[in-house]
């Protein structure tokens, strides 16, 4: 039996659908929704042509036109979409092309329809840029040929409510890899061009709810091969005297802080003071010696607990703390010791913690770790357990709890790999709300190196850090000098953060018990980090319920 494909097809679908070019579109139509007054709302229009068509123009007609943008959903390859023992909650487990980057549409070139392939455009309505637009708005999108002939049209009804999302209280960091920017664009570190690029990428981060930034006082000792090194991105100048004393310059750090503040960053995450996976060595630190020559003075060959590094830390941290206080940043700075220590590293981590704890007693110390013993023994003030190891911390009532996920969290829990449905990305907002999580950390905003930072990669072609991490783990944005190329995963994660803020507003209006009961109404089991509704439709319907309740109470008052 032969299936006849219409000459041109359109279907309006939600932002939680992923449109694959090599399979039939299964996402149901989604043509109506509501949004709060300052929200960023998105939907998609999937399209398919029987023939190859180039230069298709998409024209928007709406009372919201001035805050609507259209991007084309691009495809990128994944050779490592899953690990061999993945769970069943994935869209596909085979290599291929996955929808992810969101490309700006060239108004002259338009978009392309490929023969018999479903593709999609991403429609964003940035309500935070428009005042007094409450009410129902029709968004019409007409698809036309280069000659102006109508191929088809689609419409979406968006009801803009009068209530606004409250300010984000979650502290959110996606590790910002300054060196990857310099490497990819071929610019000297902290040259004027590098600063310009940094600011563009910080702007995009802040726009999507990242209000904390990894700040490289020294080159971060993260994902670096033992004995290897990453490009030097050291914000603090160090002058080393022959007698073992040091002087520190904070001019670049000051510029960094001003730039980040200008773009909306509220918190500074001071880079790790010891190496990853055990805190056994010092990060790479470059100093100017008395003869005027720059030289690496600490690194992999440095015993972290040795006298030399102890002396350095004893001089550096008080100077940094003084600078922080002089710049009124003492409420904004968080510190790290070492990333992802295991129970086998207890002794070395304990030693490192002891070296800095007294000097940094006024500041939160946060580290990604998953063994409760580190917190129980008082070695870290704010543990950040992975979302698949968080239960002991919740059960023991750890206050101000954070969480994270990375490549290792691929069974049952929320994550945002290419292979996963977008609902599995967005559900995190509800989980963060229910468990009153204070902060969320992820390691890959723009990690464009192979694993262990051994070489640069092209993230448009190599999406798994050179066959190391499942595609979608290492970065959320793609490189472009004009501005970052954003991704579906970045946008959907921000929707999760907006869900969190909407739930917090609902709690202000009705109380926490009402909200929790409403979220879990009809569910067989309470929501946890591993138990939750898997369906996109449940998420969309629940968010509409939240909006309806908010609007009802606002109308009453």
C-alpha cells in the first residue's frame, strides 16, 4: 500500500516535541496555551514537502509580532546517543541526526523543505520585552515560496495572563569554559576580542536563568588529563618573590565581575582550589618571577598538602577575601575544593578542606559529590549530590540542598541528552520545587574539547566529546561569533526554570500544601527524582493548571 504525501504539510506542535527527519511525526497538534506576563514562551511548527523547496519565507502576523522570533531547528550527528545499559525512556538508541541547534533564519535565504522529511521551526514569544499585552493573541504563520505563493499557514492562540513570574531564587550554574571560547575562535586569552566574545556568551547564559558563573581565578582543574593541561585562563595575576612570598593583582578579576554583573550574573563560583577526583594536586598557576619571566609554579607535580602550596593558599585566600569584601561581593561568592571526590578520596579531600575552611568560613563551599559521608563529617558546607544519589541527603534533612546531573545520570532521573524526550529535561523544574532545592549545577555550558581536554572538537560534528559523553552532556550552546547558537535543550531547561517560578508564585497565593496536592493529584506514586510522569502532555496540562489557578486568584483580588 502506498501512502500519498500531500504537497506541503504543516502541524503546530509543542516545544517538548523533537522532530526527526527520518521518521513519521508522532507529536500531537498543540495550538493553544497560556503564559504569564513576563514569560518566554515557545512552540514549534513542523513542516513537510513532497518536493525539495528552497527559499521558503515564513511570515508572522500577530499583535505580538514585535516580540516573536523564528529559528530553524537544525540537525546534528550523534554517534554516541546512549550507553549500552540505558533505560527505556529514550526516543531512540541508534546513531543518526538529532534535532538540537536553533539557527537564526536568513530573511533572504529563508528555510528549506527536504523531500518527504519532517523539519521544524522554533517560535519564541519573549513576553518580558513587551508591556500590557494581557489577553488572547493569535499568532499566524504563513509559509510562502520565493515568488510569494502560499504553501500553507498555521495558527497558535496564546493567552497572556496579567500575573508575572517572580524573580528566580534558584542559584543556577552551567560551567562556563572561557578557554573553549579562545580556542574555538582563535583569539588570545583575555584579548579585547576574547572579552567581547565572553560577554556575548555570558549574556545568553544569564538570559536563560544562569545567575552564577564559574570564575577562573586560576585555570580550572576540570576534565584535564593527569599530567596534561588546558589553556591558561587565569584572572588573578601572581608575582612570586624569591623568599616564597606572593603579591596578587585583581584587575582582570574586577573586569570579569563588572562584565558579568552587567549581564545579570548575581553569583561568582570561584574555580576549584584543588584538582578533580581527589584534591591531590594544585591547579595550574602561572606567576611572574623576580626576573620578570612568567613560569608555572604549581600544577600536577604539586603535592596539594605540601608546604609550598599550603604557604601559597595561606597568602592567596586572605588577599582574595579582602578583594571580595572591598568590592561588596561577600554575599555573592561561593568556593570549591575539588570536583566529584569519591569515598576513596576522603583523606586527601579532608586535608584540602582543612587548609581552606578557616579562611573561608564566611563563604559557602560547594562541591559535586555523592557520598553522604563527606557532609556527615563536616568536610563540605553545601554538598551537591547527583540527582540519582540525592535521597540520603533529603532523608537526613540537609538544608539548602543543591543537585546536579552529568553523563552518569542516565537511568530513571531527569537529564537532557539528545536521545531523551524533552519532557525528561523539563520535569526537573517540578522536582526542584517539590524538594525546595537551592541550587543546580551542570558542568557543560560550552565544553568544546575532547574528554580530558586533549584537543578541540567541532561541536556541530562531534557532539559527544570525542566518543566520551553521551551527546547532549558537554554543551548547551554551539559556537558562532555573532552570538551563541542556542539549543532545544537550553530552551526547554529554561522552561523548567519558569515552571519552578510559576509554582513558587502559586504557593504564594494558595500555600505549599495546595500546590503539592495539585501536582500529584491522580498520580499512583508521589513525585521523586526517579518517579515522575513521563508524558509531555502531562507537563503541558499541569502547567496550564498552574496558570489557571494563578489567574483565578489574581482575578479574585
